C-alpha cells in the first residue's frame, strides 16, 4: 500500500512549517499544493527538500487545490491520499489511525471525525456542520458526524476518472456525496483537533459566501437525488428476483397483519404524492415508526413519485385541485405572470395534490387489503 499526504495551503505560512515538520515524522511522501499564496509560503516550502509541490496563481480555492494534489498523487503511483489542513488544527500522529483502518478495509474513503467541543467553536460552525450532516444523510443514507472535516483518506483508484464541478470549500461535500453514489465504502474514525486561541486562528472560510455556495450545492444534489439517484436505485431494485424476495419477506411471509401491510402501502402512496419535495421519505419513515408499520413497505410505496410517474402526478394533482376549488379542471396557458396568478395556480396544485394523494392512497390500500386476504389465505390453505 502506497499512501501520501496532501496539504493544500493558502496564506498559512505561520503554521505550515510546524505542520510539515510533524507530518515528516510519519512520512516523507508529502504533496503541498500552494494555492496562490501571497505570504512567505514559498520560502517555507524551500526548507523541505523532500516535498512534492504544486504551485500556481491566482488563488483557485481549496477544492481545486485538492484536485491538483490528487492528479500528482495518481501520477506518482500512490494508492491512497490523506488530506489535512495547513492551519495546524490536525494532529499528524492521527495519520496512523487512517493507515491502520485502510489496511483493515481497503478501498474505503475514511473521514476523520473531530471532537467538536461546543465551548471552543462558534455557534455558526456547529450549525453549519449539523446542516451539512443532515443533508448528507438525506442525499446518501449514510450517517456521518463530521462532514466538514478536511482530514480524510481517499482511495485514489476508486475516485479516478470522476469529474467534479466545484472548486472551493463545497468540494469536500461534493466528493463525499458522489463517492457514496458511486458505491465507495465510507466510514469515519475519531481524530483529535487543536483549538488555538481565537486571536491566533487563521481561516479563509467566508461564512456568508461559502455557506451560500454549500447551500446551492445541496439544492443541486437534492434535485439530482430526487430525479435520478433514488429512482435509479429503486429501478435497480425492481428486478425479478428482488420483487419475488420482497413479496415473500415483507408481504406473504411477513408477521404483519393484512391490515398493517395495507396501511403501510396507503401511507407510502400518500407520502409519495403530497407536495413536501425533499422530505417525503423522511416524513413517511417517521410516521411509519410512530404507527408501527413496516418501514420497508412504506418506503417502497413512497417511490411512486419516480420520474416516469411525476408528470402524471403533477397533472392529476392540478386537475383535482381545479375540481375541488371549482376553478376548472384544465391547465390554462396565459400571458398573465402576476404574483396573484402564480399564487392561485400553486394553491390549486397543493390542494389538488393532497386530495389526489388521499384518494389514490385509500384506493391502493383497499385494493391491497382485498388482494392480501385472497392471496395469503390461499397460501395458508395450500
């Protein structure tokens, strides 16, 4: 196993030398990416003759720097790259934790989970991390306690060829999400973190701008998840052997009653249609837990809103809303783009989707109950 340490740096000359000295006690395979620094970074790098360096101007952002480090690491034949920041908050000794874990689980992306002490970090940083953790779990189904850490180990062969579209801080979220979508195993390991006094801390994170960029990335990833990733996984699940196994395990041979299964289908269909895009599945699973219904049956039924069905659902919801509100059942194409007309159309859709969800869910539940009584009864007799 060949690994290197990639250290992207931008105007951290006061901490960079100590970081490099500490890392060099563990390994001399270090790649430093000088991301357009305008301080004494170049002079610091000259003190270490064993370094592999990448330098360019102007500053391009942390994500771009990491990607340039990946390129050089791949060219040099390394299998893994450990990234760490140059601000001195990471302990070089924890590199051994990553190396030990990757020996146990090859080809894994390992995330260093910091012990974020509330008294030592700002409320904004805690919120940003929780915000990122929540959306990461929604996007991938994987629970991580620290998705914003820069201390990670990347399996280079697994991420080789992936094309990324972010260059700054949000890159570290993008690569985590897309690695999960690609099927790369992702785990976390606990690492220590050093909190220097506030007056000595160096950070180039711009709370307003960078948080806005991360939020925009989350919106894009959520859209991709809803329109492609989740439907793709669901369609991949819908293979003959999977359908047979699902029916046997969760319906025919399930310990749940016919009514419980029918109610789970009803709940899933309803939540798959109601207009709470992005929160449908989470809400459905929470309600399934409260009502003690099969979460798996609920989640499968909620996937009624896959792309091929979305146009039908939207149209049927709008038409239903027109009937309920007595505004007409036809879609009107008009040049009137006023806020009032938009509000009316939105109200018609929202009301219609809720009513349509109730109707279709009740019908699906009733039909499921009748079919279950017939099929499961015959199965017991035979």
